[in-house]
C-alpha cells in the first residue's frame, strides 16, 4: 500500500493515528494479527536517537472508516515527537486470508506557527 503524507504534528502533541486496511481487503476478510507498529526517523534522523519511543500505545482493531468492515483498521497513539524530524509510521497486519498488508504514513513534526 502507498506511503501517504499527513498534516504536521506538534512536538508536545499525542495523536491517535488510524491505519485503514479496509479498501485493500475483500468482503469478509478481517485482521487477525497486528504484526508490528513502528516509527522511524527519515529526515533529520540524528535529532531523534529513539524514534520507536514515539509509539505510545499498542494497536487497537476497529472498523474501517472507508468500508465499514469490522476489524479492518488499526489505531495507535503516537506523540512526543521532535520538531524538524519527519517520521515514517508503519503498521503491518496479517489477515484471515493469509495476506500480510503494510501501510506507511509520513508525518512531519513542526512547532506551531507563532511559537
């Protein structure tokens, strides 16, 4: 699945981010396992020696917002990021039909305007 850019996140912010696999799944297919939730620094990586610590919660399965299919999306809390760093957030899941699907987000951490 493609990498998608998100709006910037503030350094002190914590945000629930949803990875919606519904559009890639056939009817009746659902997630059976969240294999990994990762955070890596891809721009200005030296500024964050521990990007995986930006994952603040375990994943929680939920319905797909796009298709309505049960257990077709995963949400996790990310935050406490460092300004100036662009992060890649990735979730890989396994499905009942043996598919193994990834979704990647790129998110930039930036100070809010006027600070």
